[in-house]
C-alpha cells in the first residue's frame, strides 16, 4: 500500500518539486514524507502548530508546488489556497490514499 500512495509523487509533473507536508503524527504523514523523498522531490515539513501567516511565508519563500495535509488541516489548506498562488496542487492525505487505491487496485 505504501508504494501505491507514493505513486502520486512519481508522476513526471512532480519531478524535482518541493512538496510541503503538514499534519499530526500518523501513518499517512510518514508515507507522504517518504513518498515525496523517494520520488526525487524535496519535502518541506511544516510544524502543525504554526500560524497560517508563517506557513504562507514558508511555502512562498521555499517555492512549494504541492501541499499534502491531513483532515485536521482542511480549513488551513483552504485558507492557504486563497493566499498562495505558487502552490498548484493540494492533497488531503486520506482522499489521496482513496484516489490512488481506487485508481490502481481495481
């Protein structure tokens, strides 16, 4: 299952990209982290307790192209979408797992 989740970041559109990961400690967080690194990308781990303005600043200054977040941070991701024009893809850890599993396991 870990390889299926990691498949998302092996697509050519994510080659050598900076991908931010935010969420509570969980299996999905670890898989997202390692999937990013294995896929020849740079992971930008973000402290889950950081204020939205600092998260915005980090993502802008580091050139993050994708954000992976857990269910607890849906509101933060939506707010960040309104502030940030550089992030082009937002992935909920649970929804991304569901998408990949339904797309590749059938």
